[in-house]
């Protein structure tokens, strides 16, 4: 089971493992098998851990997400990999006992846990403010910094945040069909104009950080 920071899962997401568990003829299974399949169904029933009793949320980063990502059947044994991304104000020790007990009741046991603790910087942090000002000045738009569940380089560098252009994209010129081109999607792409704008944003950001650090030293 992988345990990491938070990321929002869209409502209505269909999990293949959940569909499989739902379609299995439970009346043909023995009690031990039924409990194992029921646990799989509960783990994949929604994207927020409701079925497993570990759902939680906070105002900073939203709801815990739980993805039943990999299911294997080998030598009569079912193994399941869960990707759990929990709120930044939460600790895994608060929900792991519930998950362990639920798994035990279904005949599972947790064999491995990889926990990457959440990393968070307040949106009012001067570092974040400098970066957001650079983005606003170059794009002429207003926006808010946000918390996401994906792990970035920021957690490995002291006093860092993940920062990028975060702009809308028009893929019609590239001739891509609907649903293609976006991040982590088929034909992932970026427009040349956005790349040029990103460079200008980064230059503004570096100049702003240089001024900010200089002012800090003078104080």
C-alpha cells in the first residue's frame, strides 16, 4: 500500500477493480472468498475511502483520496495496492489502524507501507506571494495558489514550492481530438506560446526572489 499526500479525485470516477468485484457472482463463492471480494469492492467503491471507513478532509487540501490501483491474483491469493493521499493536516497513524482492522476482518494483511508525509507552505508565505505576483504581472490574470496530491521536487528541497505557469491551453491548432493533450492524458502537449510565457514568468519570479532575499538581508 502506498500512502502519500493529498490529491482530489473527481466525482463519478469508475474504478475497474470495483467494477470487477461488483460483477463477480458472490453466491458462487465460499465465505472466505466472499469476504475478500467484498473488501475489494469496498476499497474501490469510491475515490475517498468511504467504503473502508477512513474518509477524512481538511479545509487546506480537501478530502482524502483512496485508489485501488493494482489487483493481482496469484496462487489463489488476492493482493491489492492502495494509493491513499491524505490531507496535509492529517497523519497516517490516525487512519491506518482502521484500515488494518478492516483488512484483517476480510482475511487480508498489510505487508508493506510506504508513507510520504504531506508537505505544505501557507499561501500567505512571502515566497509564495513573490511567485504569484510574477505570474499575475505577466499573465494579467488573478489566481490562487493551490494544494495538490502529486509529489513534486519541492518536498525534497528545503523552503521550496512547486511553481509553474498554470495556463489554459488551446489544442485546436494541433488538431488533437477532445480529451487529448492535457497533463497525463493521451498526446500530452503544450503550446509554444505558453512555453514562451512560462519563460517570462520564470524571469520575473527570479528577479522578484532576488529583490525579496536582498530586502531580507538588509533587515
